[in-house]
C-alpha cells in the first residue's frame, strides 16, 4: 500500500535505535513508502563538504567534539526543511518537534547477529565491539547533550525489531501515522 502526506502539510518522523536495530533499513523503506526523503547526514557528507577524507574527519572527531555536534545538528536542520524521515541514533532526542518519534529495539545478541550477517566476522568479537561502542556512544551523548540514550520511554512508538521484519515495522509505523491523520492512502 502507498501513502502520501496530505496536501499543504509536512510530515516529520524521527527514528532511533542502536546499531543493528534496523534504523537505516526501516528509515529508508518508510521514506520510500511515503515518497519523502530520508535524512541521514553523516561524517561522510561532512568530509565531502570540508574537502577532507572520511578517515581525516574521524581522526579529528576523536579530539574535537564539534564534528559530532555539526553532524547531529545539521541532520536535524535538514529534517526540518521539508517532510522527511530522520533516521539516526539521536533522532528522537534531538528532533523534539518531530510528528512521530519511533524507537527500534533489539537484544544485544540479535543486534550482533545482524551486524555479523551484514559485515561478516566473529559473533563474539562483534558482540564485544558493539558493547564497547554502545558504552562509548552513551558516554559521548551524555557529555555532549546530556542525553541518556538508554531512556527512550517517551517515544511515541517503541518496536521490538526481533518480532517483525523491516516491511512489517514500516507498516506498523504507517498505521500509527494514519491513525494520527498524518498520512493518507493513495
């Protein structure tokens, strides 16, 4: 089923979740289904804009928080410009004005299995790395924004992604948007 945003209206959806939860996949599929852009501004785009390599930006960001802040605030700024789906780890916290805030959840083991399937490697090493990355991300978000990304109960919709495939998750989100009269069926 196809949907669209009603004429003369804008729709702003924020989707967050930790790595391996399906953030990018669900955000892309939802944006496609609604016929609106997905905003996913990253270090890669920032590097291109600054005429640097991705590796240079990542290295600079290790000691200069302004790179993270630039990426995070630019993503929200871009999302506010027109109807869009903002899919990133901090979307539901940073984009307070979003019409719908969705948090995607999966267990640590399931997230690691998905990352293994996507990138290959060793499951235990991926679990260890993902756990370390989660701790670092949480610490950084708290330092930069006073955001505890383990507290997401304020989200309008919390979806356990282990129970559904990406298309079903998109349908759940679309159903919620329809209930709120934010989208219409075509």
